[in-house]
C-alpha cells in the first residue's frame, strides 16, 4: 500500500493522478449544490463531488486517473 497501485495513499485515502491536468485550459465550469464540473478546451472533463461515506464527508473525483484517449 502507498504506491498508488491499490488506489490508496499512505494515509489510506484515495490516490488521484493529477498529472493529466498539466497544460489543460479551462473552457467552462458549472456547479450545483454537491458537484463541480470543469470542462477543458481539449474536451476532457473533471467532476468533483461532495459526498458522504460511512457518515463522513469526502470528495469524489472523476476521473481519478489519466483519461484514456
């Protein structure tokens, strides 16, 4: 655990690969009470949701790894 291969970081949280965001330009952003959606000029989309897991708040990221093209 801790190398990201199991989806968890050293603290037991989810591992997220942010490297694909390098060089992206934001084209549009929308939000609702629990969701933020970022659309990039490349056509890729990042969705961030505020949710509960076992009664505790957490953030969900989609995608959580580099999108496959």
